[in-house]
C-alpha cells in the first residue's frame, strides 16, 4: 500500500468530518465577533504632530525622475534617501521670486 494513502486514510478515520465541523462551529468560530477597534483599555492612540501623511499627484515622468534621483543618492551612499526627504530638500531651495507665472 502507498504510504501517502495510509496517512490519508488514518487522518480520515481519526477526524470525522461531522466532529471537525462541530468543533469549529461550536468553539473556534463561536462567540462574539472580533472587535474592529483597539480595546479602550490601551488608551488613546497618540499620533505624531510633527508631520502629516498627504497625497499628491505627479506625472509619471516626474515620478520617474524623482525615483532616479533617490536611486543616485543611494548609490552615492545616502542610505536614508527617499522621496519625502528629497522633496523636503527641494522645498528648502525654492526661491518664490524665481517661480514662473505659468505654474
């Protein structure tokens, strides 16, 4: 007899389908549904106030250029370079008097 068949038959005789279903429905899946929120006993969620997560849109070409710059910085050894850091650096360099009118 095939060893795989022996194990399969042993499992079938060991676990009756009705018994398995009863255990799962009566104990594993029984009771109150899982809470969707954190328990209040942990206290309020403290969110950082020194930054906010935002969403901006960029043309795919601009995003590719940004990612290329980040990649080049990483190649040069700036291991913490990322999109946000590079955008923050660029913002610090902007001269508002030099911004074109057609922006």
